[in-house]
C-alpha cells in the first residue's frame, strides 16, 4: 500500500514539473522570439521556423515525462 501511495505522489510530481517546465520554456521562447523579431524584422520568417522546431522539441520533453508518469501509474514495476 505504501508503494502505491508513493507512486501516486511521484506521478503527481512528474506531471506538475513537466507542466511548469513547459510553461516556463514556452514563455522564454516566445519572449526571445519577439525580442529578436523586433530587432531584425527581416529575419522573422527564419526565426519563426526555428521557433516552431524548438517548440516541438520542448513539447516532446513534456510528453516523455507524461509517458513515464503513466507507465509508473498503470504498469508499476515496483508493485
């Protein structure tokens, strides 16, 4: 019973930290994009392409965390 309780706490921490990390990452990414686009408007299309690539990679990191959390929740190797 204690293993299940600790697993639920671990899953909650993983999901919460993944959400917070993604939100902070997107905030920094968007802010830096707007700064660089304001400084050099002629580079905006190239910067936008790179923005979307980095945003996709940032989402992948969060989804890996969610996958690990669900594996722990539904197929717990410690239970």
